[in-house]
C-alpha cells in the first residue's frame, strides 16, 4: 500500500486531477519541506484529488446529520459509542476516497483495519470528530491524513493533512507545503479563502479531560498559561484547533492520570493535526517530542496531544517533560 512517488508517477491519471499545482521539478524542489517528498507532481495531483473528494462529500455529510443523532447498538474499535452519523460519514468517505487512483488504503476510527484499495497513499479519517457534539448541536469536523507508508505509520510519512469544520459555515483547511483555508460550497466545490500561519501573539487555550484527571505537571502548566490566555474549549478537536490557528494559543488533550496516553488517536487525529499546526508555523508535542516523531504503535493507538504556538509548546515540554 505504501507508495514510492517515483515508482507511481506514470500510474496516476491526469483527467481527474487537473488542479494539481506543482508540475515542474523546479517547483517541487523549491517547495520541498521537512515533511518528506510531499511535493512531487504525483503527490500534488493525488493530494488535490483527495481534498477535492473530501470537499465534495462534506455537504453530504452535513446534510445527513439531522436524522442521524441516535446512538447505534455498537462500539468503535476504541470502545466508544457510535452514532448513525459516524457510520454514515465513514461510509461516504471510504467509498469516495478508495475510488481515487493513487489512494491505496483507507483507515478510520470507525473501522478495525485498513481497507485495501490497491497501490498508493494510505488515507486516514476521523469521519466525524467531536460527534458527541451532535446532540447539543455544536461544532464537529472531519480529519484527514495522507500517508506515504503502510499504517500504522510515524508522522514523518504524512505528506498532507486537512480537516473540514462543520461550523456556522463549512470550511476546509489543507496543509501540504503551506496551510490553506477554503470555503466549501453547497455543491461540494471549494473556494480558496486565505493562507494560514499561526498568529505571533497567542490568545486562547483549551485542554480536554476532567481537571481532577490531569497529572500534576499538566495542571501546573495550565495554571501558568491561564493568566495569559483566554479559555476556549468546544469539545471537538477540529473546532478547538481551528481557534488556535485563527487566534494563536494552545490546544491539548493531555495525558491523563487514568490514561497516560490521553484520548486522541495517533493515526487519525494526532499526526494529521500535528502536521497542520507545524506547517502553519507552530509546534506539536506528545509531552516530550514532536507528535510527528513519536513511534507508531497500533492503528487505533492513542497519544497525548499538545499543539500550538512554538513558545507555548516549548514551555509545555519544560513543565510536563520534567
Ligand atoms: P471523537 O473523535 O470520538 O469525537 O473523540 C475525539 C474528541 C475530540 O474532538 C475532542 O477534543 C475530545 O474528543 C473531546 O472529549 P471530551 O468529551 O472528553 O472533552
Ligand atoms: Mg476525533
């Protein structure tokens, strides 16, 4: 399933992927990033096709929400209750993404194992992140990671990542060599709005988990930053990270006393969001290193997630890592 971009250059069709940006060797060299060979023409074309498909399916996911606020009598591989909306979003994303030439596998929070789709990149999804917000009609999202490796994989295999935010409007943020925010129209087309870099002056913080369940060092860190920053926590990582990208600050779902790995999944949430925030000029950490450097344990493995402005994550590691 892993794709060496050199080997697959001839296999990727061009008729579905005409919006690809990088078309010359000169361009790809100039745009090379620390995240691996993520800017070759074949990568660009496939990544464009993937996020075209994600934008196209987003209105369908959104329109399907009102009738799917009920829990099903089943659990996902992480042992959590599953809403009809989670399953619907997962089915749509799996169908559309595995149909793309250049996508070799699909894995999501809702499925036990990787769906084989032939040769190409492995795509991960959290189909409906923060879906417990559906009952209270608050923000939710879809998180997507594109890996040039078999899953589970370390973050250095991520070649692109993005998310859709189902807020008052539907937006999509995509990170590759830079981070771009799009407006997603009702017909599934996307319109570029802006390039995102983290604001230099941070404003907001949001930490998940019950406060009494925070280890002492995490509580110490929050005590230190709460006098400087404004609390903003919405219960959906996509919404909360989008606030950090918009206003600057720090988002975390930390290590917990009851679970030192925290809550969020490394492959579906940690790596993609770390890639986005780092590409926007920020930092990520699992408490001691970039999330993108953390060893991949299992497909549904969890990891503590801290993302935000560089200085705030440096201070976090100085407090939590001791
Ligand atoms: P989910 O993907 O099953 O929705 O779980 C992940 C979500 C994150 O979006 C959010 O940060 C966290 O769970 C919220 O958890 P809590 O309800 O414990 O605050
Ligand atoms: Mg999630």
